């Protein structure tokens, strides 16, 4: 199983979108500063997660989330979260 995940920086509130087949391992990498894109934006908080049955679908979904329509989808999906 593959996971598409969205992290939010508690430092600058910006989103990071990624894809992995081992969510636990990947989150640990983000927390320990081993991911170049997020190491200066820590701590990161997991705010959204989707599971996919194959790698191709997961990477297509990640690519969609990184585009304008996909970011809008995430903000719509998490309306109550953003109102907090």
C-alpha cells in the first residue's frame, strides 16, 4: 500500500505533500530533519492522508495535490481544520 500525505509546518503554516510506501519511516525522516524540503520548517504535523493500492495511483494523486486544483481540494476537504 502507498500513502499520499500532507504535512503542515507549525513554523510557517505551509504545506508539504509527499508519497511513500512506509508512512512511519517517512514521518520519522521528516521529524529528524533528513528531508531537505522540510528540515528548516520543522516541526511538521500530519493533517491529511490517503491510501492507494499501487504506486502509480499514489504518485498521480500526489502530483494532483501539488497543482492548484489539488490544493483547493485539500483546503475544501479540511474546511473545519482551517477554521480552528
